[in-house]
């Protein structure tokens, strides 16, 4: 994350350097910052956007899965992806997304073959 943005967020009590930092937060009526949102809040926003723009239904978890798949297909390693998702070990990431990493490996091999002309 850009240093300036991280510093600005820290002024609001959001420490982007800690793995325990929540992604979806709000300031409550008492002024307490960085409060966790109820899962229904994000899901309701998604439903409104889907209705407004006539989009196919996708859950917040579905967005996470899509993001992860795109990371792996884009060339991120299992370790990089594990760190980004916050899994305790790379094995969990690999077991959950092995189908994606296999596709990424095939794509990498195809790129290598195209580049070398083999």
C-alpha cells in the first residue's frame, strides 16, 4: 500500500500494517472508529448494486474467491496469495485453490513455449 495512504488511514485508527486489521469497518454513534460491520451490511450493498446495474448475484465471499483466482492466474505465488488472504499456512491456500494454480502453471508453460519457440 502506498505509504501516504497508510499514514492517512493511521490517523483514523486504521493500521494497515497489522494482519488483524479489518477491511470493512465504520465509525459508530459514540465515535468509536474501526468497528466491524455486520456481514448483512456488505451483502445488502451488493444486492442493491446487483439490482441497480442488473448484475449476476455474487457474495462478498465470492468476490474474495474471484480475487484469489485472478491473483493466482496472474502469476502470484501460493505464498504471496496465502499472505494476502491471511491463511495460517500455504497448504490451506493450495488445497483450496489448486485447480487455479494448475491452470496458472499451464499458462506459464504455454508462455514459456511461445517465448522460446520450443
